[in-house]
C-alpha cells in the first residue's frame, strides 16, 4: 500500500481504525495538507493538519496518535525541546484578554521593543515581574473589583520584615459583593446567567440556571440567616459537594463578614475534626448524603462523628433530609426561615473589611500529621481570578466548568474566577467520571473546561464521552498532578486540538506559579511560562540558580514579591516553612515551594515531584508520614512501613508504593497487605487514595542518625518499574 508524505500507509490507517474507503480519502486529504506545508518543518506540517481539521474528535484515538507521532517521527527533543501541538495565531492572540491589554499598553510599557502579543509575550512577562505595580494597576480595572476605600498604592515594600511586601495598603472592600454586583466593565448585568447546573441522573432535562440578580438575592437571604445565629468574625465550615447551594453559602459567609472553613466532602471524620479544631469553627454546613452514580454515601453522620458543633443540614434530594438530626442541628429550610425573623436591617450586609482580612481558611497537608491552616485574605481571590483572566483567557460570556470541591484550592478559585471576570459558573451535581458529566459539558455550552489528569485518563479508558460534542470548548486546563502526553492529546482532540493549559501552584499562593499561555505554542504535559508577575529560579544542589535560559532540573525558588501569596499560617511558623534556609538572590530571600522542576530545551517546564516526602495522590497532597502512620497500625504483622510515590514511566498520576518490614515469625502476601493498607488509608485518611504496590523487604536503608532514606527506596522502585516497562 502507498505511503503518504509523512510516511503513513493505507495499512497503518486501517490498523488505526478506519474502513478502507475512509482510509483512502483520509490519505488523499493528508497528502494535500502536508504538501501545503513546509515538509522540512514538522511543526508547520502538524499545524496544517490541525488547521484543516483533518483529525476529527470522533476518529479513533489510535489514528490521532499515528498522525501526531508520524509527523514528529524525526523530531529531536534534545536539540528542539518537546514538540508543540498548538500554535497561537496573530488574530486570535489580539482578541485574548492579555493580548488586548498588551496591544493597548505594550508600546507605553515596553517602548519601541514592543511588536505584538506573541513576539513580545516573554518580554512582557519579565516586565510584569520587575514592575508589578504597573501590571496590577491595569489588571485591577479589568476585573470586577470595587473598593469601598481605595488603596494608598499598589505595593509598599518599606516594611523589610514582610518578605512579600504589603499589597493595596489602606484599601477596604467586600470581595463577595464584588462577585454579585452588575458592572459595565467587565460587563455583568442582572439578567446574565451567573450559574448553570444539572443534577446527576437528569441528563435529558433542561439545564438549571440562576441569574446574577437571583444569585444576589439568595446570598443576601443566607447572609441574614447567618446573622441570626452567629457572631461577626465567626469561622463557619462548609463540608458538602460543590453545588449551587454550596456556592450561595460560601458567598453569604464572606458577604456577611464571617470566615469560610473549607473542608473536602471526601474526608473521614477524623480529618474533619482536625480542621474544625484548628479553625475554631462555630458551625458547619453539610448534606445528609452525597449522591454518586445513583448511590447514597453518608456525609452528615461523618460530621456528627467529628464534632459536636452546630450543623445546618441540606437534603441531597427533595426538601426533607433522609436522616435523624441531633437536637442542636438545623434543617436548611428552618435555617432560611430564621432570616425573615431576623430583627437586624440589611445595612450590616455587605460587611466591608480591610484587604488583609481573612475570609477563608483552607488546608494543605505538610510533612507532619496536622495539615497547615492557610488563611486566604481578600487579596487571594483577586490573584487567582487575575491569573485565570490572563492565562486561561476566561472572558465575559464564557461558561467555565471545573469539577472540584470547596475544600480544595480549585473550588474557591473557580468561584471567584467566574464572578470576577463576568463568566458563567457551570456545576454538575454528581460524579464527573461518567457520560452524564460529559453530556452536561455539551448541553451547557461549556467553553473552558478544567480537569485533573486522572479524570482524563478515566474518560479515555472507558470511552464514556464517545459521540458527545465538546467543540464549543476553546480551552482546557489541567492541574493537580503530572499529565500524560497521550491523555492530553486525547483531551485536546475532543475540540479539534484546542490547547490544554497546564497549571501548577498551591493553596498558599492562591494561584499558580507556572502555567500555559494562549500567547505561546503549547506542548503536551508541560508548562510554557511563569505566571504573570511571578519570578523564580531553578536551584542546583548547592542552592545556586541556573542561568534562566539553561536546560536543567532542580528545586524551585520563588521571588518573594508575589501578590496573593500568604504571609502567615494559623498553626505553623510561616517563615520557618517558606523562607528559613532558602538562599538570597539579587538582595531578596527566595520563597520555598518544594517542587523539583525540569526546564527543557526551548524553555518548557515539567514538574518532577516534591523536594520533601510529600506526595500527590489523585491531585491531593499528603505526606509519607501520614500514610505510614495508618499502615503501621493496619495489621499485627507489621513492624514498620515506608511510603513513597512515583510517577509512571509514561507519565500520569503518581502511584503509591508501600515498603514493609514484617515482624519476626509473620508471613503474609504483598497482595493481601495491599488490600489491608488500601482499606485502612481510605477509612482513616481519604477514600480516594489507593495503594498500587507493596514491597516486603528485610530492612530499610537509613542514615547514621537512623533517618529513613525514602529517596533510596524511590530510586529502587523507579529502576524496577523502568526494567519492567522495557520488558
């Protein structure tokens, strides 16, 4: 059978899933596309293939892989870096949020060196790091941010004890009110759709929606009801799925001057109790059950087991809860009825506070048993929304969906990113693993879809999204764990190869430090730039920064001037965790983040893992110590355990491996221990975690001071896995 210009035969096309007649036509059009490009440059060949929409979302994924890998068959990554799959056009770039800003201000800020948004992006990013005041003075006007009292300046660095400076000093506002008010710029009208949603199991029903005016009315109602029960400044927890009611409750807590305590709905009672204790929460909103895949999972009972504080309980179905409540707890409908009897006037709402006031307590696992309590001020939402505006190009009229939870950083970040940019928030009340979620994405007209890699892997392997139309999506985003190249390609191809913007940051940064950008070519599974106004260096093993243009791998050191990043923790020493022991660079103390990053030829970045023994399981950070504490008690045969995680050879989410030393006289199979450990971890830590592998060893490698060398175990298992993959 004859070959096409890029070496693909008819036989290859048939093997990839095309019928013979279909393969003939495909080869003809492929030859036409390739002959129209400069054959010596595979980037131009691939760009032509994509521009002609030769590869369809419904084509077998094997065909997409065949063409992509054939086009780039002779591409040398050692000299060229990773091969790009998406390229910005000059026309598109000037209609992005950031491109429009650069066209308006580029010549003024960069002088005669400014050319256009694509050519000048890197220069503009560096300018934003060196002159953050100039950048933020422009971007604040692009977001729905209204100050009750205007800031004295953008940044005050006079207090040298504050590594990150003081941002927007003297200003006061209510960030929830900013989300709820109509504005001319960005355009938000009372009649605009604020939230669209659908319940799992209602795939053939219409999409539910609430306008901005209706949302505001609901939030004020809940805010009034809160004042009937709680005292100003109280911390109030939310432990429920991210439903439209959860969003209303979140905004109401902030609007009324209280503090949200974010708790993920997947946590065991013990983990809920820890977060309630650390935050000193005075009450908690929860549901009777969680509905997933047609099955009910108890949630209220876990909350009751965790703490005796007052719970306000919402029903997952209908108007009545499906469980008996304690005497001190309140039904949602009874809670709301309290608002109408509340004697106070609505003049207390919104509650205007200084910009540095804490509005949300989130949690991040450290390397000890207790999670770090991370306070978000009113700066944090501004930072997160600004980065989504610039890097994910979320605009007025966009429909933004990202299956997540208010207990994780992406929950509040998604909420604020929609309401501060004028986009519509899209919520699916159910599991995102199945076709029901995909149909919601189609029916709701989602234009920006956020994911985590393990979710994409599941969609691809089960083929549950087959036949759905996702072509209204203009951009995908991915965060939480390392992406797999083939999974990213599958995702991108669902919308005729729209970009998948990788995002990596942290709760304590309120955003990302590295991301993709719609003004740069994108490669699968990698980051193309530092975030706007974010500076960092990659350090060698001696703490010395590599040159900015050098391909290398090492620990990240962030520049400390970073709007929205924390300057305190509620239950740990902030300086000790983020600054002590970090090197000086150009007169500033670098901020620790803990990632090992590889910078490739061409300047793309790949996160290789954590410096410490923190691991990332399914997008959730936890520590080796927490895993080991549970495993050590899981069976009487266990002497000690060591938990490590590794990324698979071909990329993708980290896998949990537990090494075990058995007590003398005991004999147990690794597979049996794997089941025992998985059950114990799911019961005591998180039901989403699972053990991938158990290795029984006679003893652990240790230092002279008896410190466990997990790095040696990690290297050992990496070697073993790589040998297996070659076999």
